[in-house]
């Protein structure tokens, strides 16, 4: 790997990657996480596009496959997205024949969402896409490094979740983070 310059902590910047902007010099980890998250989403998008899905739709489908029919409001909370975003995703998934929406028999005012029988074949394809994404993500790391990365990411996630849960604005805007 050819490198140039350095980015925080003396780590080399891979050739072809710009150095960090001056505004993030005091936050090299956050900058790296942001860049990696963006690249990961792009890679996921490429894999999902082959399945006729847009990024994020697979999370809705995973929830439905694992939990069966759920209220749309529960689905919105489970993925932590804006209700209008989830509604748009569900419209696309419904048009593609992957989900069905209807009134909840227990409360006709609420919508119940469920995966269709035709989406069952998609389930295995999504699993395979995520396995490929995992392979691409961990390429260049040995098993111990992959396990350590997962451990550290879980630790960072727990800290961020705790911080968000303590934020009254977060609870008010999303019903919990």
C-alpha cells in the first residue's frame, strides 16, 4: 500500500485518499468512522442494488422476517428512522411485492406490515449479500483483528447509545434512540 502524509497518531493515509481536513484534526477517530461508514454504505448499496433493494430496506425486511407482522409504528421505532423515510421505503417494498400492509385487526387505525411469501427468496439473497459485505469489510484483517474491531465497535456503540438515551431531545424526537 502506497501512502502519503499522516493522519492523526502518525497513521499513514492510503495513496489516493485525501488527508483529513483541518477542522477534524482533533477528531481523527470520528473522521475515520465517518469515512468508513460512508464507504461501507456505498459497498452495501452496490450489493443490494443487485437484489432490487435500496440501502436501509434490508433492515426493514430483516425485522419483518425475524418478527413476523408488526405495526408500522413499531417498525419505525425498530429501525430508528424518520417515519416519512420508513413510509417511502415501505411503499417501494410494497410495489416490488416484498411487503404487504393492511389495517391491524386489533386496532383498525394502525397499519400492520408483513413480509410476503415472495420475499422469502430474497431473505437468503440478503444473507449472502451481507456475508459478502462482511468479507469486503474485513478484507486485510486477520481473525483476531476482526474480532477486536467488532469488540471496539460494540463498545463505542454502547457509549453512544447511552449518551443518546440520556438526551431528552433525542427521546422527544425519536421516542428513544
